[in-house]
C-alpha cells in the first residue's frame, strides 16, 4: 500500500517539476537544458526516457566546484604532509616532499604524476576507512582556499547545484564521475551536493579487509580519468548515461560515451571557464583542466558549452548573500 | 517546492510503513527482523539510524534465489558454450569444454575454479556491453531449470522479496553483493528484485573503452567473494552497512564487517537451507553454498538463522498461485 501511494505521489510530483535555474541567465545553455529535460520527461514525446534510464553523470573538479590554482584535494594532501612531517625527517631533503614543506607549488608540480602519486600514497595509506574520513572532515571544515580565503566547499558552483536539483526533480539519478579519489570526496560531497556516497565514483587506492576493517594500501587501483571514466561508469552504474557534464578533455570520453547512447536522446554540456574576474579564465593551454580537443568537438557536435561569464548570474553560493 | 513536498510525503509514508512479511511464519526470525526495523526507524529510540545510513546488503545465490544443483550463471555459461561450439572444434577434446558438451556436470566441477574461469572467459569476453546484455536477457526469458523445469527467475525466494520491500518501505537502501558477475546479474536482476543496476555489486571482468563501446576482456578483475565482499562494499557504497543477509561462509566477511559497525545497531541474517522437499537441504558439507564456520559463529553471536523449512510458508512466488 505504502509503495503504491508512494509511486502515485512520485508521478504527481514529477509532473509538476518546474525548473528553478535562477542563477542561469536566459541564453543558449539554459534553453538547451530545459528543452532537453522537457522533451525526455514527456511521455507523449518521441524522445521520452523512462525514469530508470535517466542517468546523468557529472565530473567534479572544474565542473561542480573550482579547481584552481590546483585541484583542492592536492591542498588537502599537502596539508597532511605538513602534519606528518615531524615523523618523517627524511622528507626535508626528498622530493616532492621537500617542495611541499617549502610551500613551493611549482616544485611540487614539477614532480609530475609520479610525485603526486608519492604524496597521495604517503598521506592516504596505512589507516582505516573511518580514521581517514575523520581527517578529511576535519580539514574540509577548517582549511581555507589560498587566494579566495573561504572554505573549499564554499567554492561550489551555484548554477550547477540548481542544475543537479532540476534534474533530480525530473526523475534523473545524478552521479559524480571524478578523477579525484573516492576517499577524499565521499565524506563531504554527499552532503554538499546532496549525492549519496554510492553515487560518487572516483579514483581508488588498493584496500584490504583486515581485522573487521577496510585498510588502505599505497597503490593506485583505478584512475578514474579519460578513457577510464566510461569504465568506471560501466562497473558502477551498469548503464550508459543519457546526460554528461564536464569541463575538460579528461571528461571527453565520458561525454562521447554518453553521446553514443543508441537508445536515447542525450545531452552533453561543457562548463567553459571564461570568467577571469569571479573565477579563473582558462581552457586550451591550462595544465589543470585543459579543454582543447573537447572544445572543438563540442562546437562541431552541437554540445552545450556554458560561457560562465555571460551565462551565470552568480558563480558561488556566497554571492547570493551579498 | 517539489522537494519539500516530497520530503514531507516521504516522512509520512515512512511513519506508516507497516510490515508485510506474509510468507514468514511467526517465529524467531520474523520477530528479530521486525524488532530490529522498528527500533532503528523510531526517532525516539536510542538505536535510531538516520535514513542516509540505512544500508542493507544481500548476497544473491542461495540468499535471494536458489543455487542448486549449480550456480545458475553456470547454466547460462554452459548453454553459451554449446551455442558457440560449432566455431570451436577444438573444444571437443579440450577440458573443461569437453565435459560441458557432453553435459557431464561432474566433469565440469572437477576442473575447479581454473576450469570455470576458462568457461566464463570463453563466453563473456570479446563483445560489447549491449550485445552481452541481449544474450543474457534472451537466455533468462527462455531457459529452464534442469530439475524444477521453470524459468530461473521463478526460483527467487518469496519471503526474501517481502523482506526487501519491507526494508525499502522503511527507508533502507538495499544492495546485492554477490560473487556472481555483474554482467550476468544486472540485465534481469534490476527488474526481478526491484533493484537498480547501480545497487548491484558483483564480480567483474576486465573491460576497456574502445570505439565508444565498453568491450570485455578475458581476465577477471575483481572476485566479489569472501574477504573481498567488504572491499566491494567499500568501493561501491562507501559506507559500512547496518544489515547483512547471506547464506554461506562466502558471506561471512560481509556480515562480520557489518556487525563491527561501531556507530549503529546491526542485523545479520543467514538463510539456512533446511528444506529438502520444497528446495534443497544443505549446509556444512556442501560444495556450493557451504555454511559451516558461519553457522557456528551465528549461533554464538545471536545472528538470525532462518530455518527455511519451519519459518517460510512458501519458498517460491509460484507457490502462491497454487
């Protein structure tokens, strides 16, 4: 009985799910989003998609929150290195630890993926799940962005939050598919984005089950980036998405995989970082969040490209309070 | 607005979520289930669990459907071998293919895990996701169980379906955590158990993203059994469950991991196959679904052990129609 009542209520509420994209200026992107959602949720429309197949995937860094001057999880990692340094006197002379301790970001970046991996291993491994969650939550509640001087979770994109809710109100299941680590994202992202932990897919370290605990080991198990984003989606969701949202060439494969959905009409949207005043302007030549090949493809394939500067009334939620 | 309305309705409906365990006889198991759910969903109870943390995990083979005389996915695999045999004349003399083609089950079993892996690789790999889904769906709709002579999906356990719905009506998220492969389970299990594909965790083959498709490769990537069930839960759900349901020693680690939840009251339940008339009676000495160590531990730790013969009014849904 409860289940029947519930289904009826769900149908009713979906029928009335209007849009609330208040922070989006009227423009091509907003029009494309509303036109897509309206057509695929209308049972009389030829493009109708059943609720069970309304799967939408979102990149995180640069798509749902900022990623400059560096991926935020690297700030977390560097702060952890500084905290752990007293137990590791050898780090004073060993790269990339030396650069971290001297707060020499360029030196850290110069160590490349290999150096970054060393930092992640040294800080994420050798402890239980629950202990690591506590560390992340302590940090996310206290640490502040180096130039904006606000908590990192204040640097999420207000228009994207509204988009997430608009999709959910219309029966879509929303997932994060990020190159960032699940261990760093899940403790806070569930609440901040309204996304349960099992809808957050990301990079993974090796873990083992030992003494009734999940324990981390210093080895990367899965790097959820580029051509591995569709792989992560396959393993985790088990269905080809119908809508994909990203901001860089690292999201291209996920968006292309979505576009190639043979069954349903799809939506692909790139957040284009064009606003050097409220956020940071970057694309083809950026090391972090490079958008080059994807930008050309998007233009040639009628993907939606959001011009942040022109199309977003506000970037961050705190601007609403001003 | 819709979201607020929806939350209110959710609260209302949860308050009224009575039990409908119609196929369970009054007995210890039913009492334990209801007592647990009642206490953890009552906001005034010291054992109250917020909805977001009501995570329940279910084994599949032997817990949600039968697994005798052999795991059902092995019948699927053997039928595929027979279909593919004309393209592989070498199988006539090569084990374990030879035994499959001669329908010599004992010969197949003698080849052990190594032989079974060969069969799975030969039948699951080298094709796209969508093509494999179609094969599974064709089979599940047409193939019949060798002794029961009904479709395999008719051999799901009616009392467990009622339990799944009872938990969902009370705000639990239910997941399958099975040693079976996700590729075999997901196409049909979503509908049969009312479980979205992203709530089904299982063993995985290697895949790659190629030409806009997910393509399978003949290598096992993850064997979701024993100590790796908590690992699968960690990666996929990202939260320690509060309730776990299994039937064999292969589920023990998952249930122990759940029991060790430091934050919440938990429930562990073993389906004990005691009914040799309606189903099959087996436990400590069975090759498939061995329940030995787990049975002793369950008794010593006050886990719920369901005596199928005594506690289930019916085993399969088709018995209701009689």
